[in-house]
């Protein structure tokens, strides 16, 4: 489902990673500075590799040799960022339906479903700055989920949360994994998160893939 | 420590250049300051140059609309002589006791004309009662000095009223600050027609005179001149007498002014 | 309070100033947004010259700006003659000319303020919008612009206040026609030039002060409200 090969030089750092995974949840695991976020950005279209090929499911998003580089907004690869990146000038509800709104569609029935899934009922009319870190991440997950994704990338979604919030959110993530019917890439530097959720674990260090492990569930 | 020193030297040199110290020689003969109606510029500049060559005393002339000059004099502007374009503004200054007694006299006369812009194609205009001024303007405006206050504007309005045309053009004016500004509007083609002094039209090659206002359509145009009470310049009166003298008369008449002052010997 | 009675001429000047400043400022907003965005986000050859051109009215003596406007947009100027024959738009001696002068003089202030707020807009939020499917125009309209709103407002107010006070370029370009181009500053100037006009000048000056203060207060209030809604 994920077929990724990217090469890019960023200053002194050379990213040269290649991996494939057919699991429902692929974990990208490694220490800080390993290049995990760069890979997420490359898959999402926020970073242009110098060489390589990126395919998610049947869709080829990038292929240097074939001259393919689908623009970000057409990739349908939705991202949950580490710092949530909710739109501060919109309410929670408006954030959630943003993806459908820019596509010119009205909010679907899925809105209620996702709101229930992530426990967002009481937050809908509020603005992001009034929410706690954990609440913001739940909204960010909901926003990505509601935007008709073809794949989901979660870039260290729990990293900015304290232990209690993390414990609070993990069940929601598990529900998400169960409910989502698309490939998920889960980036983390914390082993426990990865072990709870992943089917395939890609170990990344200093810009290179060290190992690809399948976890039997 | 060379940079700060050089910077300081530069700053001092700059300041000296911007604010020259008065030289002792100049203090002896302070220039005579003349406030004169705008229409006098060409003639007066030449006359002043001639007088300075003879007397060795400089002249500083400030030209503007007579009401503006009158107001500045009233507020204490350091003028030695005042030449107004009508009697009203000289009367104004006189009533404030700002004139030197016995120095006021009528110096010049003038007439007003209708001038047209360089792209004027409608030829001469016969200025007679009820002449079709509004039609001639087309979509454009009639350039005049301010009709409420400035002499050239007042004379022009009086003439238009006498001829019965004022109402047709009262809201089609381009009022300028003084008569030379009105002249410039016509010269630039911004206004198709304008009312200025004959002497102004003669001084500006870009405009053509297309009509003359009869002298009896407006009050007589009289330029009085006087020395100001607060003047401390001993050469002021000499210049005032020179303005009525033969050299000045020749220049004034050449530019088209009527000289009203009695003939004197120089 | 007899001295507070405004004459019809004075009301004309006040109304005209408000109209000229409003129209001039808002008409220049699209160009201001474009210029600010280009300077904040794009790289292109000649960017420095473009930046200089935008700022020219700020450093040129206003009468020089007015003179240049006269040469270009006057009845016989290349642009003015074309606009008149093609669209019937005339600037000479008309309030439209005063509005143009006001817009040109306020433009650098408008662009500076908006540019700063575009530069401050969080690019990461724009990236997030792109990952959610928004193309470049939608990102601009739904994320960049709303976030830049306090700066845009500040720029508008600055430009408006400058337009209210614009004198040198206006009087050089479109003279001083009561009802058409005699704005507040020009009217005040005219009154100070004639004996007996001091009371009128003082009254109008007071109005100018009140209007400018009001503009500042309103902009501050709106800016804070918007920033509070956006903040975080």
C-alpha cells in the first residue's frame, strides 16, 4: 500500500530511504532527526524529492524518472501534524468540514460519525485556542479523516502531549485504525505507541531505512 | 578612531553649506523686499535687475495673489513695498495702519482678455452682451483666479456679470490661486479658456488671445503701490520712486501695462 | 456655540474628503493586496525596482507626485486622454482625480502593512490547507487572507488617514475646485490664504483632527477584536 523511495539532500543531511508495506498501519520509527518528517512531507507533497518514486495504493504520486509530481492539493493524502495546525480563525466544526468545504461539498453524514468516534460533541462551536492539546489533536485527526482521504499520515501526533493526554487519545487512535479503511502511516519515536498500533515497522536512522519488520497480530 | 572623526567633519561641512554665515558686506545693504501681485512677475523682475545694477542693492520679490499678500503683511511679514492688483486690497492694508503715510500712489493699469489653450480650434470670440461663453467651453472649464477675492477673478466676474453671461458659467469655473496659475491651466490645455490680464497673455506664448473685455464692463484696473510702515530698509523708497521713473515705465509699457504714475525725472 | 456652525462650503469640503478618501483607499485595495503578496512571497527579476516603485510616493515630494500624475493622467496626458476617449473617465478637476491622488499617496503605507502581515502568516497552516485539498487561490482566500486581516485593516486605516490629509499631490494634480477637489486640507489652506478665513480654517482643522483620531480608534478596536479571535 505504501511504496516509497525518496532521495533528497537537505543541507548536510542526506535522505535516502526506500520501503514497501502492505499493512493497514505502517509505523515509521526512529530517533529525532532521522528524517521521518521529511518522508511524511514528501508523501504529502510538501517536499519535492530529487529522485525516487512514491506510490500509495494504486496512485503514483511522484516519479522522478517519469516526470510525475502530483500537486499537494490533489494527492488526497491527509496529514495529522504534530502541532495539530488547526485553523485559528475557524471553529472546531468549520475545521472539521474544511476538506469537504474546499471541495465544494456539504458536510456528510460522516461528520456525526467521526464526531462520535473522537468524542468531539461538546467542542464543535469552540475555537482552537480554547482547547487543550489533546482535544486539538482529536480535532486534527477528525479533520483529516473527514476530508475524503485516500491515505492518512500521522506525524508524531502524540509527541506534544503529556502522558495523561496520550493515554486519553490512544484509544481514539485505535478506533481510528479500526474504522479507517485506508493505509495509515504512523510516525513516532516512542516504541510503545508503535507496538500498540502497527502492522509493519520501518526503522529509520540518519536518513536511511535500517529495517522493515512485520508484527504479527 | 578615524571613522567618527570623518563623519563629524562631514557633518560640520554639510551644516556650514546648508546654513551659510552672513557675510559682513551683505549686512550693510539688506535687500528690499517687495510683495507684488502675481501678474507683475515678468516686468518687475526685469526692472528690479536694472535697479540693482544701478544701486548695488538687491531686491527680493514675492509674487502671489493680492489677498494672500495682504494677509501676510497683516500678520507681520517683513515686506518693504506692496504692489496690489486692485484698490480693495491696498485699502485693506491701509485700514490696518500698515502703510507708510504719503507713499501710496496708483502705479499701473491693465486690461483683461479671454485666452484659449494651444489646441483651441474655434477662432476669435466676439465679446458682447450674452455671448455664448458656456457653449464655447464645451465640456471644459473656464480658468480664472479666485472670483471672490483675487483681483483678476473679481474683474473677470464683474465683466461677465455686466455682459449677462455670469450665471451660465458660474459653476463651470476652474478657480486658481492667482492669475498666473489660471494662465498655466490654459497653457497646459487643462482648461480650454481663461480670463487673465492682457500682460499675462503676452508673457505666455502657448496661449492665444481670442477676445478682449471692454474696459467699461468692469471697474478700472488699477495697481496701487506703497511703502509699508514697518519697513526699516532705507532703500525702499528709492525703489518705489524708481518704479515710477522712465526706465521702469519703458519696461512696463513694453509688457503691456498702462503706466498711471505721473512722469518724473529719474 | 455659534462658532461650531459649518457653512455649506465647509460641509462640502468635509463630505468630499470622506468620499475621496474612502473611494481612493478601497479602490487601491486589490492592487495593494497583489503588490504586498508579490513582495512577501514571490521571487522575480526586478523585484527591488518593483519595491522601489511601490514606495516612491512615500519619498517623493508630494507635489512631484502630483506633477507626474498631471503629466500622465491630465486631459492631454497619455493615460488620461486614453481613459477619456475609451471609457469617458476624466480626472482633471474632478473628485476622481483627487481620489487617484489620495490612492497613490496612501499606496506605500497600505502595501507595507499588508506585506508584513502576509510575511507573518503561518506557512504551516497554509501547508495544512493544501494537504486538505485547497488549491493556491483557496489557500489564499480561506487561510492567508483571514490571518492577515489585522494587518490589512491597519493598512487601510493608515492609507485612509493619509488620503484624508493629502494636499500637495491633490492641489498640483486637480487644483482646488469647490465641490470637486476642494478637500479638507485644500479648503483649510485656501482659508488661511485670505483675510477673514481663520475661523473657517480652525473649524475645519478641528474636524480633520477628530476624523483622524476616530479612524485610529476604530482601527485599533477592530484589530484587537480580530486578533483575539484569531490568536492561538
